[in-house]
């Protein structure tokens, strides 16, 4: 026991028991246990991965539709372009739509549009941009027809209710060798969205769009079908449907105009939101045309006479002369020229001859006078109002008594009559036309609108914010756990200062560390001999084991050392 506790070489024991002093940080890391090294390396890798993931995570996790109902060819081209642009994307079920982060939708659309995507399943007049040299006339006409069909498809699919469309044009070859040329025709097949329909006005619009795009095409030569094979543009109904739509719109605008007049006139009197008005207009859209022609003579004694035509003819003539004179030979002789008698002598006897015949004249005059004539053509105006019916409901008046209690009071009859007169004047009331105006006073039921106080964590913007911050927050928690659970303890162990070596003048027995492993230093009594440190660690371990198993013996030994007595 004594030989074990009192070593022979104190300097050698101290040199053997003192561990090597580590001064550098790298040497301290190398000197760490294997478990601490593995934890430190794993923690650093996890921390770096968390930081990279948080840096690459988008600021908003909400994805919105970039394009929908894409063909496979367009979808592949768009995905390839998104990969080159380093834009994250997702697919919906079936791959019919492509989604990108909500904050990049508009930017990506503009960039893809600059790249010419999506091209769509149809082609338009861009077919004519790359014409090959030596193309035939038939191929040129075919490309023009395909381009025209593609442009019409793009125009029709721009309607909200149309999902896709196909247009078939029948364009006959125009030639001058035929007396009667064939007219072009068209067929349109539209595929509608689920739950959507086309009204008559929209069908008529498609018909007129196609007919106006092709020269010399009539609206009757355009047929429109839906995906179920139903003929939407039946012959004889599409023009009427378009006209009926215009009539309905005109009647609605007319009624809205009358209602607006009533409300603007009565609101300053009864207050805002204290009246309801409706007007029903019976409009006549029939088209009539009448032609009348009247004839009558000029009236009155001094009425001017209008000569329509005047014709006059005059004829004059004479008949053959009767024979005259003395019969005989002289009668057959030509007559002798007449001579004047000389000295009053009688003229010689003349022979027989022919006397001059009788003359005649004729004059005709025809005058036609104009008779009054009146031709009258009357066309009745379309859209004339045949009857107006107006109904107005006015809220009861609110009165407050001296105690502050409010009550609803019906409007007096005199005031209702005044309001009725105002309404009649505002709509142009005509009693002979059969118009009617009714004004009533009734209490309005005001339903209280309960405002739902949605908690902050249930609001959509909060949910979206939490959804976008969920993954970065989880990564941050993991990074903090790794930092404080693995990396910090290892670095703290490596950065701890080394234990200070014992002073050269200190006595070996000044502490009880070598015996009981305590950290408290006890003052060494003066005059005691210095005890040497054990030469090997096994002696120190045996001394500690003895102190733990038999503390009384160790106390006696120490007491002997202090008193200076021999053991």
C-alpha cells in the first residue's frame, strides 16, 4: 500500500502523466473523437443543403396556368423553351395544361410569344411566307385556301364558348368559259366548352364572318354544326334570328331608358335606394308599305287649264274642170291665148274647151287637257311603341318621434298622385294608346348582411403566404437544429483552451485531484515534504480506487503525512 502511494521519481511521473499540449485549431479538430468528426461533417453537409434549397426555392409557391388545351407538339416545344429559360413548371393531370409560378406567368407568356409559341394546331397565311421556287398554280391556290381556313379557325376560336373549330371551304375554280359560275360555300364545325352554348346572335355572327371573308359567298351557303352534329344555322332561321336579336336588344334598351328616366326623376324626392321601377314596352316591328293613285278634274271656275297635247291639220284641193264652149273642130284645138279687145271690139268666138273645176279645203284641231293625278307611297315606321306599362314601388317614409323611435309610415295618396303624374310625363304617357302607370307604397325589407370575420390564419392571402413559407421555414428549422445540435458542440470542443500545465514550484500534494479527482485545490501546509507523482497511470488509478473503496484508510494516510509520522 505504501509503496503504491509513494512513487520514487516525481519528475518522471509528471512527465508521463501530462498529456501533449495541442495549440492549433486544425490539430484540435483532428484530435476530436470519431463520433464528433462524423457529426460535424454531416451537420455541415445538411446545413449547406438547407441553405442551397432555401436560395433556390421560389418566393411564391403558388402555380398558375400558363397555357391550356395544348397539342403534344406545342406542349413539347414550350417545355423545351422553359427548360432553356430555367423556369420551373408543372403538369396537370393528363398533361393538358402547363403551370408556372404565379409571379412569372405574364413574363413567360411574353417571352414565349416572342419565340412564336404556341404555334397552334392550325396554320394561317404564314404558309405564303416561305413559297418554294417553281410552285404550281394548283399548289398556290391550295396554300391560299389552307391559310384562309386557318385564319377563320383562329377568329372563331377566339369566342369564349368555342374550344376548337374546323372550317372547310369549297372554292370553285372561276373561269370565263362557263356562262354560269359556281358560287363558293363553307362548312364550320365548332367544339364548345362543357356547359357552354352559342345563342342565335353568335351563330349569325359566325355565318356572316365566314361569308364576308370569301368573295361572292352568300350567308345561305354557310353551314354551322356543333360537336354533336346539330345544325346551328338552319336555312331561313339565321337571318330571322339575327333580326330578332336586334329587336330584343332595341326593346331592352328602350325599357332601360324609361327606367333610368324614372329613377333619375324620383330619387331626389324619395331618396336613394327607396324606389324600384320597371317598364314594359310593346313595340311594333311590322313593316308595311301602301301606294295610292288619285285622279280628279280641275276644281273651280278660275282653275288653270293645263294642255297636255294639241294637234291641228289643214288640207286644201280642187277637182277636174267640166268641158265648155262650142262643140266642133275648134273644140279639139288648144285654146288661144286671151287677148284684150281693141277699140272695144268684141272678142272672137272661142272654140269649145274645158272649164276650171271647183276647189275644197279641210282643217282639223285636237287639244288634250291634263287631269289632276296624285300618287302617294306610305311606308310605316318599324319599332313604333304600341303600349307602355310602368310600375313603381316607393318605400315607406321613416319618421322619428320625440323619444327617438323610428317608424315606417305609408306615403299619403296626394303624394302618390304627384309621383304618378311625374312618371307619366317622364315616359310620354298617352291614354289613347292604352298606356298604364301604377305607383305603390310598400315597406322595403332590408336584410342585414352579416360580415364574416375570417380569422387571420384562414384568409386566402395568409394561407398562400404560409404555403409559400412552409418549405423555407422547415429548411431553416432543420438548419438551426443541425447547427446547434451537431456543429456547435464539435466546434466548441475544438476551440476550448488547453489545460494549463502545473507550476514548477507547486507541490504535488497541494491538490487532491490525483487522489479523488476533485476540482477544488486545497492549500498545502508549509513544511511538508513534496510527494512525487505516480510513475504510471495504473498507480494513480489504484490510488483512486482505494480512496473510493476505503476512504478511512486514505484519510489515515493523509493524517500521517500531515502529522509527519511514519506510516
